[in-house]
C-alpha cells in the first residue's frame, strides 16, 4: 500500500456539486459570453452533430480562458468548426439559420453522423461475441483472447465529453449505435465459460459515472472461486481528470474505495486505466488527492491517451506529462494514434510526425517514464505500434509490430511499410519491398468474411 501524504484540498473543490452543461446550455456557460457570436454559432452547429457535455469543474479549474481558443483543455471539451468537414458544416449551418424544428435537425444529424465511421475497427461487426445459439451478447466485446470489455448501461455517459472521442456514437441518443447492457448475469456467465480470459475491462462511456452500488453488483461476484482465472479488473475512466471528486468527496466515494480495497485484498489486480491528454489535467489539488487515494488502497493507475493536433502534438507536453505522472505514482502506458472516426480530420497527426514526437518525448524522460508504448493504432486487426523509421536495402520504411492482435500469433512479429509522410492510419500504408500485402491480411479478411463482412 502507498504511504503517500495526501495533498490538501481547496475546500471549495471538495464540497463542489456536480453541474453539467450540454448543447442546450451553451448560452448559460458564462465564459462563452465573452467570445464572438460567430464562434458561439459554430459551437451550435458542431454540437448538433457531435456530442457535447462539460461540467463546472472543467470550466473553472482546467481551462485557462485567457488562452482560448488555443488552450488544450478548451480544445478537448468545446466544439470547434474544423471538427466537421466544410460541406458537413455548411449543410448544418444553413439548416440552423432557418430556425428549423427539432426533428429536421435530428434527421440531418443522423445523415451526417453516418458519414463519420461511427464504430471503427470492426467494433460492432467483429468484436461482439456470440452465445451458443449464435445470438449477439450486446454490451460485451471480446477482440483479444485474454481481455473482455464490458459496457454497463449505467456507465454510458461521462462527466464531460472529449471532442476527439472514438466512442462518440455512444452519446448521441441513437440506440442503434449504442453498446450497453444491464445484464450482470450474462457477463458472469460468459466469463465463467471462457477460462482463457484473465482481464476484464469495465468501460463506456465512463464507469465512474455509476453509483457504487452498481459497480458492486458487477464486480463483487468476481471474488468467487469460479472466477479465479479473472486476475485483473481494469476500469477505463476520465474521472481523475473531469471529476476527481468521484474518488474523494462524492456521497458514495468512501463506499467506492472500500469496494476497491476488497478487490485488492482478495488478490485481484485492480488497474485504473486513466485517460490523460495533457499535463494541465494533473495540476489541481483534488486531482492529486484522488490519485493518492487510489494508490493508498493498492490500485495501479495506468495513463493512456491519443496524440492530438491542437491539444498535445508537442514532444515537450508529452515529456512533461509523463514526468509528472511518474512523480505521482502513475504508470505511463500508451500513446495512441487518433482513430479513424468522428472529428478525426481535426485531430489526426501523420504517423511520421507522431513517431518523431514520441521519440523526442522519450529522450526527455527517465526509464520509469519510458513504459509508454506507441504511437499505437487500435486498428481492425489489432494494436499496431510504430517502432521506428529506417532505411533497409535503399528503401525508407516504417518498422511496425502488433502489440496485441486478433490472432495471438501475430503479436510481436515485425513487419514493414513504405514510408509515407502523409499517412495517418494503417489502411493508408502500403507494404514495403514490393510485397503485395501485409502478412496478416488474408487471415484477417477471412475473419471478416466469417462475420459477414464482405467489403
């Protein structure tokens, strides 16, 4: 257990009540009143298509309004015009200028969202497991042999929404795009039947928006002997940034900590998969208190997040973030590449530049900060890491490998792609050395066809 001295908290932060704003409340967010009217209109346009939600803590404590619009946390939470392609933006803007009815706006929004690849990397078609009768087990994903993802319906929102989020389709009110379940029994039955699963990831949305009593119902049964093979419980969350009060001063925060204590005491590895995008998120007293409280009960905190234009596309920011995370006892885990969905064009960084940023940041930290893997693409076949850029037999290439894959035999196998300064995703890369395809392509295509995917 950690013996960290817990930092003092500003009493106002500890007693703050959670207050949230959505698109309907844009006019009620006081700092926005100082921005030009055309900027506020652009927010209305973009938030009619992509989800928007922010809370008072983020507004007051994390955003430097004197640096807007360049402030990274402002970019992380507030809509920007460039998040929609020009044609999409103009179509929605023209409609809103006519003061349309709600149904008309929603119809156009659905049409535009369908063009934004709402569920990338085969999430809906290939990741959802089937029962013995061939029925889909909604609310579960099982992409990698050892790890099952669970989407509890009570956790399918967040304290604030990230503008880059690859799961944005969960939050737009379209049930056909949503992954969620309340079936704890189905989760437990599936885990009991699949002894190869060692890791359960509770994800969303953000599971930390749930009341502790719901988490207890899902997690406490895993202490029974029949689940001895489930060694690690992971919880994916942005609450350490967006609402650290969840672990400190919420009415059931102590109950949550006691649940975590029971899991750790029973021998489970409890891993908080914390989403961090910038070092600014680590600087408040209550955020550091939340980190210390989790460490004190034996939970491990691992930090991950994507490399994003307008937010953290500088090596110095990543190095500073990793150094601060190590100082606070957090393990830097992943630097991801922005996924091919939603507002991708606004945030994506070419792979060649992503590698250069990662390499330069790594050069600025000690060995304890070099645990962060990346840049990593969570693509359909698996997590593909860019290991470097080099020249082999006169050809400049990307050196790639699978960190995780649909077929475990692909893991750690190096492969090569032609160097391309503009490519931002795996499907834009071509095999090096005159090869027609990457080594995994035929097998992956067969996996797709087995699930009825033919394009």
